């Protein structure tokens, strides 16, 4: 058994600017396993398509190169299987199994942090397969350099080949994903609803899918058309999404952002161009734009009388930065959660 889910395929992976490099590398590997990019590591945050892409490689090879033995495991499965084999005194069988594979796909290797004996075992498996030109592909939730408690020799193995990242999709890609996924489900959803979801659910593909699933379920179960009002209402209580909320004040946003960056609300609203103030100010403007239902002019006036183009500029700047800066993206997501939880 390869453990592959046949639904994860290249054909239904929508590659945008955020994933084009990783997608092309995965394709190239599938067409020439063990030859071009070996090993390969794909990293990125939760719900960005790591498992989908990794299993697409497996399914492609399974179908086009059936003589190659493909094994997909999560790092957790690999670990459990290894520990079990120690308990059963069958480590030799474990070693034999993994050293006989043609293509080894290991998902979520961040799970191996601090698991020294499993790392040791994987190190030997890696060397064996690598020396005989077997393809190795891994995924991780962050760049290898940010992993802790990883032996330096295993670290150097992961870093040896091609390391590519998956980033959160931008607005256009989010639209494309929603259009494709609704078409796959034979649902026609009005463009203003798709636009609303794309603007507000900007975390990852999993959340995009979940918001679509919820709206489709609502419409099917209650036999109602999906309208913008329904989307706003239904996605409001959605845990991991960022829809605008009419009751949220810009004041709250400024307070949470100021606390987080340890600066005064007065300065965040003010005009000082100190570097340590510009970023909190722009992030607060960005959050006001996506979380509240105010116009950019209204937001500008709450920020000490700035005009709408200043707000637009801040919005676009932060929107651009969170696409390439995963740490900043995480900070913004954290702030959104804090703003949502803010009482008083
Ligand atoms: P990860 O492993 O990075 O947490 P997954 O691969 O499990 O993410 O993806 C989460 C969900 O989103 C899955 O249902 C997957 O099919 C879907 N998905 C992710 N990226 C894409 C994409 N680019 N195109 C189509 N579906 C995607
Ligand atoms: Mg995954």
C-alpha cells in the first residue's frame, strides 16, 4: 500500500504565483524521479497544499511509472512504525522495507524535531536511497533553518537538494481557486460572493475551501440561493476567517496593534515617520480595511485625518508583504485573532 489518496492530483491543484515554482518542481520530479531534483523539500504554512502536492507526485508516478515502488508516509507514521518495530524486535524488517522503495515521500518532517532515534534511522534510510538515486521528497511547515532539535547531519541532508516554498495565495489566485472548486461541485456562485470570500478569507486554501463548503451546504440544505448577504451572515461565525464585522471599531484595532508592538495608540494614529511606528500604523490600517466595514476615507480620518490614498497605500503594502513574508503573515493572523477576542 502506498497510502496515497487518489484525489490529490496535479490536475486539480491550482497553481498561482504563490505556488508556481513548487508546482513545476513537483511536476519535473514526477516525470524524472531520482534524476532532476533530488532530494526536494517543499515548505509552507498550514493549508497551503503541501500534502496535496506531495501526493500528486506519488499518484503521477504510480500511474505513469508503475514499476517504481512509491511510499508516502507522514513523519508521524514513520516515527510510530519505527518505534513499533523496536518493540516487536523487527527493526530489520523496517529497514528493509524503507530501503527497497523507489520513491519516498515524507510529509511534515517538522514532527521529527527532538525525536533523535527516528532522525538517526531516517538519516541512514536517506543515505541508502540517495546513493542509489531513489527520489526523496519531504514537506515541512517552515524552512529547515528554523527547525529546532534536528541533528546537523540530517539537517544538511534536507538542505542538500532543492528547497521550495508554498506561499498564501493572493486575491487573484484565491478567486481562481474558488471558481474552480465551485465548478467542480457543479455550483454556480455569484461573482460578488466569490469576491467577498476572496477578499476576506485570506489565510490559506483550506479555509477557502471550508468557507465554500459551508455556503454550499447552507444553500443545499435550506434550498436557498447563495447571496452576498447570506455569505456575510454565514461566514461571520467562521472560526478561521477574516470577514468584515460592522460592530468592530477601528479604536479596538488600533489598541490591539499598539499593545502588540508596544507603542502608544497616539503614535499609531499620529504622523511621526519613525520606522518602529510605520509598520504598526500600516498594519492597523490594513486590518481596519479588511475587518471593518468602513471606507478608506473613514479609516483615514480615524488615523488622525489622513486621506484615503494613504490608507490604500498602507493596505496594498501590507497585502504585498504578507505574501512573501511568512513571519509577518503569522503576526497579522495572530492580531486578527486577538482583535476578534478583544472584549470591552
Ligand atoms: P497542507 O498539507 O499544506 O496543510 P493540504 O495539502 O492539506 O495543505 O491542503 C489543504 C486543502 O486545500 C486540501 O483539500 C487541498 O486539496 C486544498 N488545496 C491546497 N492548495 C491547493 C491548490 N493550489 N489547488 C487546489 N486545492 C488546493
Ligand atoms: Mg499536510
